[in-house]
């Protein structure tokens, strides 16, 4: 992802969302519906009601 995509909220199934982020988002009781790219390999996961579920990053 490049800088212009940071801070953009996307659907979890958007092809720009890496598979490892989608897989992590599916693991919750209420699966993630939206993703916000925060930086290089950093993402915020949100439920369908907008509640923040998790912050994830690749080390």
C-alpha cells in the first residue's frame, strides 16, 4: 500500500486488504467488517457497527 491509501476505511473483503489481515479479522466472535490502513503493515479492524475490534501489525 502507498501513502495515499493510509487512513482510508475499506471493507474487509477489499482486494487491497492483505490476506493475513482478513484472516485475523475473521477470528473474532463478531468478525471484522471494515479495515483502516494506518501505516506500513499497520491496520485497525472494526465491527459492522463501527466498534474498534483490534489493532494489528506485521512485525
